[in-house]
């Protein structure tokens, strides 16, 4: 029977081990360094807990209650007019409570920019809607709405815009009103109000 040889351990003083220990890792190239930095930042962002407002009690937004304030964007107003809906009445039919349709300065500016075709929308907005003043630059209404509802959770957002809906869904406690067929529907409305969604 052949004798099994136990492998000899290298001594730490062995030149082969010493060489390996002294070998320094290759310094990272600039691009690689940036990649590492970016990854670290991303990880940090993902680990941060979302800041939840103190008015949120579990999933119920206590600031929300009648009269409901509904910020409507341009497409919501336009689709409503196309479908011949009385905006205020349809809102009340949907929520079974008093509703205040609202627009911001930049939404009105957007409607003005859209020109003649939207003059009826502009007229209705000016006559029936409450106006929220804007202090920001530019007229990009989506950002304005998102910022507002993030800071003040007392609104419902009326929009048919898919991208805006997606952004609003990420903010806890903000229900979204939109058109389905010839009426409004609300999503993410707390059950506490007894409204079927
Ligand atoms: Zn604005």
C-alpha cells in the first residue's frame, strides 16, 4: 500500500507566501472608482427608510376628509369636457361628499399655452376651480403637483396621465381620481370613508 503524503503547509516566511502578502492590489482606474462610488450611493439611498408623515396612521391619511380637495391636471379637465361631465357634480357623485376642484397657476398656464382648442377648459377652470398659487419657476405641472402632495397630504389628485399616476402612487396617502367610461373613479381611497372603489 502506498504511503499517503500529507501536503506540507508553507511557512509564512516562505518566499512564495511573502511575495503574495506584499503584493498590493492594482489601483482602481478612474472609471472603476466612479462605479464603486455610484453603487455605494445607490445602496445608501435604498437603505434609507421612506419618510412617512405623522398624519399617516397606518395607511389612513387623517388629513383627508370632506370637503375633498382635488387637484386636477390639464388632461383630467380635457377628458372630462370631452365626456361632457360636469366636473364638480361628477366628483361629488364619486365621493358622495362635497368636493373642491383645484388647479395650480402652472396648470392654468399649461392650458393657456395649449391655445384655442382648450379655451372651454380654461373658462371652466377659471370659473369653477379654486386656484393654488405657484412660487416655482417654469410651467411643468407634474412636478408641481407631486411636490405639493408630498408636502401637504390633504389633496386628491385628478389625472388620467399614466406617468403622473405612477409618480403619485409612490407617495403614501394620496388617492387618485380618474375617468373610467363616463364617470370618475377613485383609487387608494381609505375604506374609512365608505366609498367603494
Ligand atoms: Zn406650479
